C-alpha cells in the first residue's frame, strides 16, 4: 500500500482479552494519550478508545527523505538563528566592553591631566620655597657677617675703654 492509495489506515482495538489488553485498557482510561512526546514533534495525533486513524500522508510515516531534509533544514535554521542571536549578543557585549574601556581610559586621562597640573603646582611651590630658602641663606650669611663685624667692633670698643680706663690712672 502506497501513501497515495488511501487517505488513512484504520484499525480496531481488540475487544477480547489479549496479552496487550492491559496496555489498551490503560490507554482507553486516559483522556488523551499523545504520541507526540515519543515521536516527531510535527506529528499531532492521539489514540482514541476504539478507532485510530493514521494518516499515511503525515510526515512521521513518510518513506522518502524529504521529511529528513525538512528536519535538517529546520535544525539548520534553528542553529543559524541561535548563531545569529549569539553573534548579536557577542557584538553587544563587545560594544559594552569597548564603552567601559573608553570610560576607564577617559577617567585615566583626566586623572593624568589632574596629576600633571598638581605636579606643576608642586614644582612651582618647590621653586618658590627654594628661592626663599636661598634668600634666607643669603640673609643669614649677611647677618653672620654683620654679627662678626659688630662683635669685632664691640671687642675693639671694650679694649679701648679698658685702655682709656688705665690711662685715667696716674702712673707712678
């Protein structure tokens, strides 16, 4: 029998007890027993209590390879969609990473500018303090010279005063 010979295949569940009657009675007690969970997801049929029609045109029972090719194409499409989503996600992640790096670089550049400015200010202060130190050293040297001159003057004055003191005494 070819798929084009009839619209479907019919069978009856055996009414008399058989080795499989326990299985069929279990199925009959179920409201809906779906084979989709065990077969190809594109097949959508269920076993009803007495009669089941199996469509030979269904992709699950096809003898040619178009079903396999369609499944492969569907899997290929799904894989390509996943790759595309992953690629978009990776691009977005890379863009965010570049933005974070750029922000970090901008922060570092502003920090470098601030540190250079502060360094320049500190160098200016150091130069001012150094110049001030040099002036103080010069002034200190001048004061030491003046002190030395004044000491010498005081010393000379003391000697003179002592000499004049002795001159005031009568010599015998």
